[in-house]
């Protein structure tokens, strides 16, 4: 059963590396304003997260069923894999933060562009109130 735990941990590490790679590809899609790319990478992330959740549940189940879990958890191979998982998780957290910031910037950029277009169209309508264009619903405070 011990070798199965190590195999699950290695698979989890490889999936986390794939997840990190997907985050980099998502960043490229965000930078290039590719909606299709963002959706594609988001779908990949969702699939990878499901795999990680499954492996994590299996790993926890096997550890609980093991007679001596302390022996496995103190094994140098387990410690090495755990260290690698922790390292890639830190990189993933950094990448997620960068992607969130890029998405926020992109959304703000699109909103400002739409505002500029609407303002231009409204000014071009010679202030005829019936001809004014509004893309956003009115906000009341």
C-alpha cells in the first residue's frame, strides 16, 4: 500500500505542475485579450482541480487505512515529494495572484473603452436627450 501512496503523491505533483503551466497559458490569453483562450484554460484548470481533489481524497483514505502512517509520513521520499508539492503550490499562488490582477486590469480597460465610446456617441448626438445611448443600467444612490 505504501508504493500506492507514493504513486498518488507523484501524480498529484505532476498534475499541480500541469496546473501551473495552465496558469501561464491563461496569463498569455489574458494579455492577448483572447476570450477563447481564457475559457479554454479555465476549463483545463477545472479538469485538473477535479483530478487533484480525487487524488487528495484517495491519499487521505489510504493514509487512514495504513497501520503506521507516521512511518510513511517521515519517509525521505514522502518528505521530498511534500517539499516539491509545497514549492509548486507557492508558485501557483503567485501565478493566481498575477492572473487575477491582469484580469482586473483587463476588465477595467474594457469598461473604460466602452465608457469612452458611449461618451463619444452621446456627444455626437448633439445633446439630443432622446438620442442618447446608454450601455449600462442607471445607478441610483
